[in-house]
């Protein structure tokens, strides 16, 4: 089966504190965003000189209000931005993709719906969950699932379906779940190895072995990558400064943060932010991208 789409970034979940904003950005590919928690306002307009919009013409901005359980399709060649919930935290899943071709019966992209409500008795919600469960090695499945999601979204033909997430050893699953819960609550919170081992109901030494064998990373290296993932998300999808992102994600100083960020992502935080604003790159989580056995990694304690 030929996939209509190719993912260019994600899928993953972004978490924002109350009052965060993101944009404006120049979006060069398609993006699906589904709201899991909190409310948001999405603002967009076509880029001048593209989408048949003359350079000299001013295009009015469109605003869409989003609530939990809605799936938003963002179009390429658009300048857009988000205003997240001012009173509570916001969580949303998302991924970027390129569209290779669209069947003629779909009609023109500008006539496609912008927002659809996810319902449990239809295919969109299970597909969103399934796409989030897939790893970087499941590229074919991700692209096919994204194609099916887009097809159901555009045509309104939604049949139920789902697939189970891949499983890690139970102690690793428990530790990872606690890491993400802890960072959701406070991205700068300390996470010692002893606390992870206690949550996982194993010794620190055994937890280190399990993490290395199943993920390729020691537990605290996993925590560091998870912090850098969240930092990349905030730099890519909010208007926080580099210093604010460093503080919010638990790094001792902007210098320490910048060095760690460049080591993982290849660009400094400032270079990364500029590329995202220009539509040159989209955020992809390093932690998920690098979950593979690597017995040479060693553990250090906080």
C-alpha cells in the first residue's frame, strides 16, 4: 500500500504552563494538532506570495477556538500561531507531514475542514493514540496511519480501529511513566536515580541494566534527554526566551543548557529557534529517536 503522506516531525505530546504562546511561524508542511487538555486559540493566514496570494495583498487573519477532543489540520504556506489556555496547563499531540498526492475526489485543500471532533466510536481518536505509540523504527506504519487519518479527516469516512503500543519491561515502563508525569508537573524538578528505582520496585543497579538493555540509555541519561525534548518543544512551539526555557527544564544555567542542547540537536538553542521560525525544521523528540541498545553508556548519579 502506498502512503499518501510522509511524517517530517513527531508524533509527540507538547505540554505548556498557563498563559504560554507560540508563534508566529512560517509553516511549510502540514500539521495535525489534537488538544488533550486545556483550551487554545489558533490564528493563521496564507503567506504573501504563496497559495495564489499576491505579494501586495493583505490577507485577514482567521482565528479558531479549540477545546479538548478536537483535531486541527494546519496547512502549509501559512503564517500561524497559538495562544494556549491562560488559566490552566495545555497538552496536545501533534505531528508534521508532507502530502505527496491527494485523490481528486478530495477536492481542493482550501475546502477541507480545519477542525473535527474526536469521538471514541470513530477511527480518528484511536488512530491519534496509535500514531503516538509508534517508535522511530515504525516509519512505514506511521506514514500509512497518517495517510488513513488524513483520509478519514477529509472525507468524513471514519471506521473504528486501534493497535496496541509497544511494551518495555515493567520497571522501565513504571519509571518512564513517572518521569513524564514528574516533568509534566514541573519540567525542572530533580529526578534522582534512587527515586526512579523506588518507583520501579527494583534496585538502582538493576534499573540501570534494564534501561540500557531496553532503551540504550541509562536512567538519568533518559531524564536528561526528556528534559532536552521538552526544551526543544518549548523553543519550537512557544515564545519563551532561551534563559526561561533553561530554567523551566531544570538546567543549571543558560550556558550549560546551550551546550547540552547543541550536543543532542546539532544546533544551539538560538540557531534552532531561528530555523523553526523560518520553517526550515520542525521539532522531533531525540529521546524517542535514539531509544536503541547501546551498552557502552554509563550511569552517573544526580
